[in-house]
């Protein structure tokens, strides 16, 4: 199954949940793509201890997820 998630927010909690959901879906499904639109493209600048966005994004791409911006 192919799934695409679209993130359009610069809220770190929303992006954190999008990456977590994407990683969970990769464990269950074949093809997952996360499309970052608008302010969500700057997710790396929103990285923090509470929301480790860069770690989740790295795990997502290393698990063969597709990250588009």
C-alpha cells in the first residue's frame, strides 16, 4: 500500500507526530512518503530535546521512507 502524509505546519508537536506516524506506518506498510509544505520545510530548525525531529526524520529516511519538500 502507498501512503502520503502532508505536513503544512511549523508547530514542532505536529511535525513530531507526523514523523512518528510515518515511522510506524513504515513498519506496517510498503511505501510511505512525507511531503513537507510551506513552513514545515524548516523542521530541522525546530529540533529540541522534547521534539527530536532530525532523529525521527533520519530514521524515516534510513527506513526507506521518502521525504519530499
